[in-house]
C-alpha cells in the first residue's frame, strides 16, 4: 500500500525499516481507507517512519514502551512538531496496538480505582481515547461528581 504514496525504492525501503516497518503498509492502508489526502498521509507516514527508526535504535524489534515514546517526544524542542508527532503516533497505535506496551497506571490503595477503571474502560471503548487522556478525563469526571454531590448535600 505504500506504493500508492511513494514510488522511490530507497524511500520505500526506509519506510519499511525500523520497529514499525512491518506495519507500515497496514498504516498506509488505514490512511487510504479513511480517504486522507495524499499529502497528509505522506506526512503522517514520514513521521511514523522517523519514530520507527528511533524506536528500533532503542528497543530493537521488541514492544515499544511508553518510555521510548516519551523519550522520542522529548527530542522536539518546540510544541508544533511534538504535537504533530503525537498525532502520527496515535494513528500508529490504532493500527498496530500490539507493537506498543500499554502503560498500566500505578494505583496504590486508591479507593476510587474501581470507578476510575470502569470509566476509563468506557472512554477507551466508546470514545477511543488514549491512556493519558482517559486518566485525565476520569479524574475530571470524579472531581465534578464530588463537587456536585457535596453541593447537593450542603443544600439539604
């Protein structure tokens, strides 16, 4: 599927190299199926390939952990390219979730853990949010719930 976007052998070889090299054709097919414009898909594929080579240098062909993703994102000194890289990596995670290690939040005797886990699961299944966004959304929901519940109790 990469041939739809790129024609040079060297570019195709570079795209198919790295930690996500075996998944790049599926990722290209994903962009094609969503009717992404050719220029946009090429940008995303290039960003994913750049990360793929970074990840290969740090973890080889093993699963890609959050530490590697965070380390890659820290290489950007300004917000704009970092945001673009995060967006590209979100696409890669959707297509090839098996290549990434899902970060498990460490919870130490959190009484809200069952509620937060349930809501986080909902945000993942229904909204398709990433782990950090789910955690932030679940915490904000819990704060809102506590604030609203305490306001009703105070009125009685």
